[in-house]
C-alpha cells in the first residue's frame, strides 16, 4: 500500500471510544479475548444515545459477525503492512516504517515483542524521508539455495517514483543491507510497490507486485531471487482507475489464490482484503472470490495490507486495521490519535477449497 502519513489509533468509530477502548483492552489483556469479540463489546457500549449524531458513513467500526472470531489484536502500536515468517521456533513480523521495524513471538498468538529496525541504514538510491514514510511493505523470506534471508521492499527513488528493492541478511532479525546501488523493479509510468515472492511448481522464481495504475503484475526472477530474469512481466489482474495492491499468492489444491487490498488505505474505512482465484500464473484468468476481510464482515476499519501463509493445517492471515482514540475517527486526515495496529486471524477455505474467508 502507499506509505504511511497518518499515525494514530483505531478501529475507527464515529463515537467517543476512549473509555470503551480501555474496557476492551483490559478484558483482552486479562482473558486473551479474540479482538473481534472485544470489538462486539466496544460497538455495543459505543452506541450513541437517542437523538445523538450518527457516525459519518464509512467512519463506523461496523457490524462484527461470527466469521471474525479468530481475529486477535497482537501488537498494539503502529505496525502497518505486516508480513511474517517462522524460523525455528520463532515467528518474525515486519512492517512499514523507518528502517522496517520488526517484532518476534514464540507463537502467532503472541506475546509479540517489538524489536526495532531490521534495516538500520537506508539504501542510497532511496529518497531521504524525515519520518520514515517512504519505507513500506517489506516481505522477508528465506532463500532455499543458501539459507540467507531476503527482503523485498518498496521505497521512493530520489525522483519520487515508488520502486522495489532487495536487501539481504544472514539473520531474519537483520541487519538487512541493500548493496545493489538501485532498485530491482522500477517500471516507468508510475512505479511499483508491495512485492512478494512466489515459486511455481516448476521451480521458477517470481516476484508478484502492484504496478501503479491498477495492475497486479508478475516478474520472473533469476535463481538468486534478486535480479529480474529479463522476460516480459505478466499483467495478472488489471483494474484501471482503481487501487489494487498488496498481492500475496497461496496454493489451494490445483488452483492459485491471490489476496489483495482494494481502495486507498486511508479512504475512511473502505480499505479491505479481497481474494482472486486462477488456474495459474497467467493473465486474464483471475476471478474474484469475494471479500476475505472488510469493515462489513469484521467490524474493523480498513483491514488490509495482509500477508497469508500456511503452517501445518492452519492458514494464518496477518494484517493491519485502524484504531482511534477520539470521536469521529477521520483516517483521511493526519493526526496524532490514529494508528494501524497488527492483528492476526485464521482463514477457512470453504467446501470448494477456493473461497477463503476469515474464521
């Protein structure tokens, strides 16, 4: 997604939730109550009195259904666009921000501990940002050939175009270093963002990313997974004039399922996570499988920027949503009371194994 310019607190509601959020957080800390269940309590207590002003459309936390019971708040601080992986017995999560902050936990359900920067030194090719707002959407994975860790990430060039870089480290905790002298993927006409790796069954390596202008694209990479192979990229999904970003692909039987984020991340609470299904990594074959996470089915404001991966029989999803301290949480405007926190849930696949939904 686009770099963060708003820092604050969510999920967002059009009511004064300061007291209510304190109640919710106390219950959650004491009982490890799933975040969605706590959201039910929040929304129930936060209903405006008769005659009071209603929340502006799109600013309310919305309804919470039973489908969201697996969701839990895992890191109550600004931690947008999270991605995750497991190394040994430790889970690692990475987020947008100056130096790509990371956190660790013994389990996906925590407790998560914030650790600081995973990339302490900014690559020279990136534009210098005063608040770290030009480092976003990192995805860290382990290269099978030598065990090193690679980070695909997005940053602005000095010319202002969003492009994709690749950094490496011997440890998942960093320090990650990009010594390549420039971005690895930087198309003209707008740029590229939100990269993620994908390996086809034939062993070829690919980078999946969003091209500015409403396109999800796949570029074949060399075996080192650092350099593009030089072949023509494939436009998997085209939605001109709209925002579609943050792609990540999982296999489900013989099909591929792509999770993406739709709309703008700070367009009130419209930001959501949608799934598409295809027979392969080909253009024009992807059909929508509906919303996985939205304000309507989760009660959260702007649930997106998600990463999805399987561990054993469980399909985990990690994502962010807005939390707000003050009434009338307008996430379209900068302010000190709004932030995107890290949440975790599980995905169910439906009877056809092709309809992912939050559990």
